[in-house]
C-alpha cells in the first residue's frame, strides 16, 4: 500500500513540476486584453517573449503594480505588436526573489504605451549566443556621441541666453 501511495505522489509531483516549468518561448499571436473584471492577466513564465499582436493589461484590481513576466531573458516586440497598459510594464528578469536585467530587449517599430521599467544588460553572450549586430564599441561610440551632442547643445543655449555677443538666429 505504501508503494502505491509513494508512486502516486511521485507521479503527481512530476506532473506539477512539468506544468510549472519555464517555457522556452511565449509567442503572442492574437490579442490579449485584460480590461474588466473578472479577467485575469496571463502569467508568462518563459525564457523568450515575442509579441506580434495587441497585448493590453490594465490594473483592474487596483494593485498599483506594473505587469511583469517571469524568467524572461529575451524580449521582442515586432512591428505588428502593440503593448498598452495603464500601470505599465516591468521589463526585467525576475525569478523568485531575484531581479536583474534582461539579456536582450528589442522593439522592432512596435508600439509601447504606458509606464515602463526597462533594465537591459550589456553582458557577454549567454550559452554562446550573441545577438546579431551586438557591438560594445558601437554602443560606447553612440553614448559618447549623445553626450557630446547634449553638451554642445547645452553650451549653445547657455551662450545664447547669457552671452553678451549676438548669436545668429536659426
């Protein structure tokens, strides 16, 4: 009798662990809208999340928290993807009690509306995979170029505002 109960418990544990396992990829091909009670937002537990349609989650239960996925390292919002929500989204890696940056986050001309919390890392490749076009030197050059542009524009505006000489109008 004990062996039958132990076998049944082992079988139940295996079924539950398979259902609760992190999926390799979640692809949203059809509209997901959580707008009114008693709707419930989907609990996405996947390594990669690809949005190809409307994904709208509103805070209908007044939690005040943004929507987030679990164990997601790669996120892509395609050109046909629209992400909407009144409380926003938290785009970071969340697993249990730990939180960290995603490895890759791509918005390919899609729409994202609402407050978003974005934490993306520029780390070394995971499992030997590196996103095509990843170039740390180019990222650093873009950052330096942005800082130089902001600095030059700021100095121009300061000279124009407080300078004694005349500055040509644009």
